[in-house]
C-alpha cells in the first residue's frame, strides 16, 4: 500500500515536470519562430544594401556622340550616348561577335547610357579622353557577385549565359567589379528592373497615408473617447456605440478595404491608388484602437483630480479640457502610435483601393498615385526575378525598423510622461 | 482656391477670437462683471465665424456638382439621349475642361466644356462671396450679443459637447459604411446568382465570368456553376483550423507558463518578445510562408515520398498559427492571472501539485475567458488575408488534404478586386458578397467572444 502511494506520488511529480516542460517548450517554440524569422529576413536581405558596379573604360569619342568642337552644356545634354555606351561594353571583349556584343550590353542595367552621360556632364573636359566609369551591373550579375546565383544550373535554365559569366569572372579577377553601398535603393522609385528598383515611392506613399490617417483618426478618436468617458449618459445608445467600437476593432482589415472601395472610390469618387484614400481607409481602421487606448488612459486619471477642479468652480468642460485630458495624453499618444504602427503594416485594404499599381515616380502629395511599403513588399514578392528576393527582405527590414522605432517611441512616452497614481 | 479660402476663414476665426476677448476686457474695464472668463467671449465669436462657413462649404460640396451637371446636360435634354450616354457626355466634358481629353473633340462637347468652365468659375466666385458675407453677418450678430454681455460659456460648452458627441458617432458611421458598401453589391449579386447556388454550389471559377459587354443583356445561365462558394468557405475554415492547431497548444501553454510558472524576470522578457510576433505585418508572414516554409515543406514532403504543393494549405495555416500565438497567449495569460488566488490556495491546501491545480481548478475556472480568446483568434484567422494570398493557392480546390493548395474568402476577394474593377459586374459583386459573409461570420464570432469574456470578467470582479 505504501509502495503504491509512493509510485502514485512519483507519477504525480513526473506529470508536474512534464507539464512544466510543455510550457517551457511552448515559449521556446514561439521564441524560436521569432528568431528564425528575423534571421531569415536579415540573412536574405542584408545584401540588398550593397550594389555591384562594373568598372568599364569609356572613350568619350566626340564623333560617335555627334558632338562638334567646344560643345555647350546643352549640346552635351542632347548628345547621343548610345553608341559610345555600346562600344565601351563591346570593347570588353575585342573578339566578340554580334550576339556576344548584345550579351555584353546586357551585363549592365539599361540605365548605363545615362550613367555615362552623367559622368560627362560632371566633367565636360573628358571629351576625347578615356575614363573608367562605374556602371550598375545587371541584377543577375549582382546576384552572381553576391553569391546568391545558382551558377551550376545548366545554361538554358538561367538568364546569365556562360559567356557573360566568363567575361564577368575576368572583370572580377582584374578588380573591375566593385560593391558599394546601395544608395539608389533609398532614392529610386519602383522599377521593373531589380537593380534599379528602390523604395522611395512606396516610402513616401506610406508616410503620406500615415499622415492622413493620423490627421483624421487622432482628433476624431480623442474627441469620441472624451465624450464616451466623461460626458456620455449611461444609456442604450452609448452602450450601442461601445459595442460598435469593440466590434470594429476586430473586423478583418480587408473589410475596410471593401468599405474604401465601395464608398470612398465608388460613391465619393476620390482618386484611386492615392495615399489620401489609403489614409482615410486606414484611419477608419485605427479609430477603434485609438478610442480604446484613449478611454483607458482617461479612466486611469483618478477622480480626485476631477473633484478638485470641480470644487474650485470649474465647469465640467473646463475640468475635462484643462485637467483630465492633458493628464491622459501620454497614454493616448502611445496608443495612437501603436495604432499607427498597425496601420503602417497593413496591406490588404490598400490593395483593394488600388495602391498596388506600378508607380515609377515619387509621389509629391497625398493626391498622387503611390504604393506603400507593405504593398511594395507584396509586389516584389510576387515578381519572379531573383534580384527582387533580397529587395523584399531589405524592404521588410526597413519596415520592421520603422515599426520597432514607433513602438519604442510609444514605450518611451508611456514611461517618461505618464503619471503614476498611487 | 478652396485652400486659400479655407486658410482665410481660419485666420478670420483667430481674429474673431482675439476681438471677442478684447471686447470682454473692455467690458471688464468698465467695472461690469463678466458672465464668463474672457476666453469664452473669444471662443463664442470664433465659433460663430466657423459654423456658417462650414455649413455653406459642405452644402456647396454636395450640391455644386449635381447642379452643374444638370445645367450642362440641359443642353442635351431634347435630343433623346439615354442616361448612360448623358453620363458619358458629362465625363467627356469634364475631361476636356481639365485638358485630359483624349479622342475626337466634337463642337458640342467643346461648347459644353466652355460652359462647364464658366459655370465653375461663377460657382467659385459666388461661393467666396456667400461664405464671406455669411461670416460677416453671423460674426456681427455674435459681436452684438457679446457687447450686451449675455452668456457665452454655456453656448460654447454646448457646442463643444455637440462636437464630442458627433465624434463619438464615427464608430457607428463606420459600421454603417461597411454594411452600406457591402449590402447593395451583395443584393445585386444575389439577383443574378441565386443564394442557394452561392451557399451550396461546389464550383468556384470567377475567372469564367469575364467582364461582360455592357450592351449585352445579363444572362444568368451564363454564371451557373461559377459562383459556388462551398470550396471557398471550406478552404477558409480548413486553413483557420490548421492555424488554430498550431496556435492553441503553443499559445495556451505559453500563456499558462507565463501566468503560473515563470519568474518575474522571464515574464518580463518573454512576454514582450512573444508579443513582437503580433506586431509583425502580415505581409511579412506571407513572404516568409511563401519563400521559406512552402519550399521547405515541399522538399520535406518529396523526401518522404509525398506530393506537396509549393503553395500548400499547411504552409499558410502553419505560419498563420504562429501569427496568432501571441493573441491567445496574452489573452489567456490575462484571464488566468485574474483567477482569484483563493482558488489556488484551496487547491494547494488539499495537497494538489501545481499542474493539478492548473488543470483541475484554474483551467475550468478560466475556461470561458480562454474560449473567448480562442474565438477571437479564430476570427483573426478567418479574416487574415496576406498570408493566404501569398502562400496558399488562388485556385479554389475542395479538398481536405493540407498538402494541396486551397483558397479562402479573403484571398478570393483580393484576387477578384486587384487591378481594375467594373462595378455592376457579377464578378466584382461576388467579392462584395464574400466580404459580406466574412463580415457576418467574424461579427458573430466577435460578439460571442466579447460576451463570453465580459461575463467571465464580471464573475471575478
């Protein structure tokens, strides 16, 4: 009997340990996913911040450029650069036949003509001379140089030919290939060519959308929270509003996209694909989040503050506006920032209102068509080119960087400025 | 133009505030008692400046386009055009007046465009005049009231109260807007496709319903067997089920561990780290699922001799599950921590171990709250879009094999509505009908979940 009891006790202790282990492994799993995830994004994305350049000697032959003697700035601007650009690429292999010359040309981005032109515009004295110019490598060679390209695939399954690889390897051996920080990733708009694509347009699109969202959602939400928390009589109507807010907070984001499409675009005829519509849609989505946060922080202001103000003869409106609301602001603001961070990461509603359109200009106002960072991630992730994979990861890194900064900011506001009532 | 006028009105508002306050000081200097603080005199005047401007502005925005359109189209009224054609003419006129017209310019349209431009300029200038005179009139009235030292605080506060109340209606307006945007398209959709076919049909090929030539009559038989939503609904719940299979055990166990076992230090770091998972945008999860998990599962399956689609329900559901872990863990953590200590103490006093206490006492006590959190998680899973769009297929297969690709309500909405939409087309309407069903399902889940959680909270408060 005693032995039985001991066995039972052992069994129970074992069960206790097992249960504990389950809990630990659950937490471990969750954290493992997180690390795996971040590791994956960083390991595929960090290389996008580097860009590969080919250093190619270019002879600025005045005849080929159709330039006369002592050309003016305008002449240089209008000169024909295609021939010298082609020639300088073709000269990389003097024995190249016509097909091979074409392949040589495709080793750099189609932007190469302009890069040569800029070189001359910077230094017009180069005419008639030869200079080594940095040309953006094509996205495939960029990937080859970064070691992300499956070179051992059979030739017909990859876009880089053996011939291009041979020439490229020669260039590498001669030190004519260089990798530099990829500024154009931050300054260029989207492009069909991976080596030229940048996040500037989607970044501005995101900024504009978030600003519109902030300008609409913040005042409305704060005013609504003040009413519901400080003035609303307790009746069925305010209960109804409350139920509405709680439900809206849990409505799937894509439904807000349908709202934007069906009401803002179809009925109000607002311009499609613009951060304006995107921002309004997002503001409707963040509204409940901010209202809930603002109410919570109004609720946290102790009644003694209100009573003191009322006792001094302030009206209810004065009490609220002069004392309660300012004291609740840190909490409200940090809730707002968290809501905005959510809105910044939102994709589906923006797709529905047409912010997925291919935009290769940088928007200058909320009324210009634009994408947003998460939508840009989606667009690039859907495109087949290998060069875009690292761009997606890099874009994700930028987006995550933003979200982390915003959340930290919210934390700081909360901890620094929020009064602790004991 | 509007912007200049607007800035001007704002400036006027500030000036009236200043004058109102100044008036109050002059009244004060005559040793009369003020009825309110001097600022209120200022606010009073500023409000009287802003209200008429605002009202006229909004009325103008509502009625100007309609009236201009009526005036333009009155030229064409006796020529037997159809409504659609008239609308087209009006659109052309507008495009031409903006200089964005491409196509043949007929003298008729040119004349209309000129008329349109002149009407617009008349409207603009009359708007400026009307707004300004209304402001002057109402400010003059208010100034007179201030001068007679009548009450200002009460009206100002009443006005503020009204503003606050209006703001609180925003939530209701949003809900109304959602229902409104969904319901008309949905009704139109069910006029063409019988409800029965939608709910019980098993074939979903919206691509078959190509954009219809508007001159053709709508032929409902064309769409039979096109919009059967069963595969979509099944796919949605299937992927949500897979997600919950990942999220419930991990989320619940981490919630329990954090609430009952973890030391303060572990809790302090682990909880926010897990919550980071909730803050990662879903498009990032989608990319992760499509780029890493999908190919990984495919390779794993091939090595075991299974045929796995690169875009499998398992990949999408699994990653979605990871996303939902923090929702369940935080909520169940909260729920478990709010179970009264006396229940635990009672159980320990009877000699129960910690895990026995959790399993037999705390878990049953916290069950309603946990169920509520799980329901909220399910509602998230059903409404999740980007992961499915990117990682699971877009073809609607009716299958229960997690290794094949399936599609969901949200993914189909995106597929249908990405790019240009033609309103009035059954395909577009189908997306709204799907949106309606999604809204209703998540609404029910949310209401039930919130009720359950609320009831549970009240029980222990």
